[in-house]
């Protein structure tokens, strides 16, 4: 058996997808490539960190532990949403409990614990017997596609920082923040605007006018999963609402509002959001009341408010 980390089996597909999203994005990359973007992706195998762009080398930097965590969270949210809700106990109209004795659920608990520890230096060796990107099951095949869409979105967000000269506007703010100085109101607004601009750029790079409803749905699903799994990647001690970034929960809901789908796809997206946000609340001991909601969107708004109420607190894990 090779010692290759299973996540590495996706790197070629990741690069190919990133470079071939559609004709318009390809042209964008070619233009930038000629001027300022090297179009190189650097995989960082060091300790856990979020995605970033290197403004000197013009590389997109993706941390292997981050990618692994994102894959695992995507797997769990997808599997719970698509399959485990069928056998869940319906407590109220909007609230169900997953069967904790189900061997596959136990396996997902284990997968979560292992992946979550990667943030703080846990062993990177993928435990035997747990689902991984190189496993040949139908669920893994689907999860790999969602994961690649999610990371492609994250990569185009970084492309935006590289090609739109964000660093010029941002470097003084970053320096001030690094040295521990307070930022002015204008600096806070500017840095959040740059982040939102990068999200919009990434969305516009991935979805084109000619895409069918089904393609748009799949791409948006990937973007939502990028946001949901990123919630879990926030470092311990950080806040969801920091001074520089709009909170991940805010970005997920902004993404959600970009498209409308038919009832079935809308329902599947909402259900995935419900799973991811509820998991986040459970992890951070944010109590979800078993209220009744007439509409799915009311339940999601309720979860948003719950998380928003804790977004200025330091995360405990
Ligand atoms: Zn950014």
C-alpha cells in the first residue's frame, strides 16, 4: 500500500476543474496568467491554516490539513442530509434526532473527531476503516464532486484577491492588525468589502448564464458546502465576526440568496444548511429550541440568529 494521503488523489482533478470551469473563466485565467497570476497552486503540508493567496509568488495556497477537514465535514453533512435523515427519529415537525447507535453514524463521529483534531496538530494519517476520498462508494463519488466544486469556489475567491489588487488596499490594514493596533471604522468596512467582492467574483466565475438549472444548483451546493465546512475550520479562540472578515455564517446566507431553484433542489439546499448549522450549534453548545416553523426558511433564519448571537464570542474549539 502506498503512503499517499487519500486527499492527494483529488489534486489533479482539482487543478483540472479549476482551470476548466467554463470558457469565460478560462479566458479570465489566461488574461491574468499573462499579466499577474501564475496560476500555480501550492499545497502546504505544514500545520493547519486556512486558504490564502501569496501576493509575491501569485500562488493560491491550500493547506492539506484544511482540505482534509473540509472533505470530512462535506462527507458528514452530505451523508447525514441525504441518507441518515431517513432513519432519524422525528421529534417535532422540524426537529429530528439521528440514531447514535447506527454503526455508520458512529463511524462519522470518529471521522469528525479525527478531522477536527487536525486543526490543533492531530495525526494526519487517515485512520483505516473510515471513508476517504479514495474509497469507491457511491457516496464518496458524489462527495468528491461536491468537494471539488467547494474548493474551486474557495480558489476563485483567492484569485480575486490576487488579480484585483486587493493586497495594495489591504496590506496596511493587515500590518496594523498584526501589530495589534485598533482598526478605524473605515478600515473595517474596507476589509469586509474586499472579502465580499472576492466572494462575488468567485460566484461569477463559477456560474455562467448558459448553465442549466441543474448545473447552477450543483455549483451553488458546492459553494454552500464550502461555507458550512469553513465554519468548522475557524481556529479555536477566534471569533466568527472578526474585524477583517464577514462571519462565515453571513457569507453562507449571502451565497444562498444568489439563486432560486425549484422546490426539490431548494429543499435539498435548505436541508444541507440545516444539517451543517445544527451541527455547528451542537458542537459549540448553542441550544436549539424545538420550536415549530411553518417554513424551512424560518428555521434557517432562527439558526442564523442563534449563531449570530454568539458570533462575537471566542470559539471554544
Ligand atoms: Zn478572502
